[in-house]
């Protein structure tokens, strides 16, 4: 069944529970990534690089991070700041509400820090997804090219939705840049940016019934006459 662009935009969400035993066919991944090459970029620079990670290599990467977390390590130094050091309003409140709503959706109270940390660690298990896409861009790139990479990731996620797949974009992977580089051949002249877990959603998982809200259009858009 063909879906519209509007359906893909409205239907896409950040999946946090996948079917671990249902692999994504290689030809489907290749079709998605081949079409995603049409994503726009300023000057047609195409600043992105992508690594498709699955099977034993993904298991080894996950095991390495699992060992680091077990040793109570919190990750190395990010190569870029994900959020501003002092996130102002209304952005701080939106981020706070997102976290609170997520934990409420799976009945984790605010004061249960160990449970929250366990849920956070599931990022590095890809929430059960069998495949992880990793992304990097050249160190010389500027904000314009970072926005290009964002459009590329969105294009991949919409194409995945068209194929009946679920995705979860994860800047959280940047926290383990040093471990990722041990297992993935990212060139030194590239900044490791983020990952996307991709697979088939677990429709029975309560967390997949939760959705983030959005600010009203009037708060974000100004029509000028």
C-alpha cells in the first residue's frame, strides 16, 4: 500500500521498542538509502557519511558499551554539544516535559533514578532493533551542512516509514564516540554525529503508544502580509 508524504510525516515517531528477531532485509535498506541520496544539500555538497551496522558487529559494539555502563562510566567526550549549556525557555520546558512524559508512559516515577538510567541505557541496545545506522560529517563543515545532514536523516526516516519500518533517531550515541570509533571505521577527519535504530516496531510495547506533543503552529510560524 502506498502512503502519502503527509501520512509518513504524521505517522513517523521515535520507536523505543522493536522486534529484535525480525531483521530488516538488505534490499530494503539499500532501497531506502539509495533514494535518500536525493535529499537536498546546499551546493549539492552531500556532507553525510553513513554506516549500516548489524549482526556481529552491532553485538560487539553493544557489548562494549554495556561493559562501560556496568563499570559506571557515562561515556566519553562528545565531539559536539547536543544542547546549549544553558537551554532557555521555552526549549528547556519542552525538553523537560518530553522526558517526564516518556517515563510516565512506562510507569517509572521521577524518583526512581536506577530505572530511569536503565531505560536510558536501552538507547545503546537500539531498543531491540536489529540494525543501526550511524552518521558522520566532515570536521570542516559549518551549520549549513549540519542542517543538510538533518534533512538527510529525516528523508531516511520517512522512506523507512513508507516501507513499514520504525525508526528512532539517537544523538545519544554521540556520548560513546570513543567506543563507536573502535568498532566502526569512521575517518578521523569526520565528526561522529548520531545514529538511527531501524526495524519493525513492537506494537505490544506500552512505550510505543506514547507520542511527544508539538507546539501550536501559531507559536512557531509568523505570516507576514
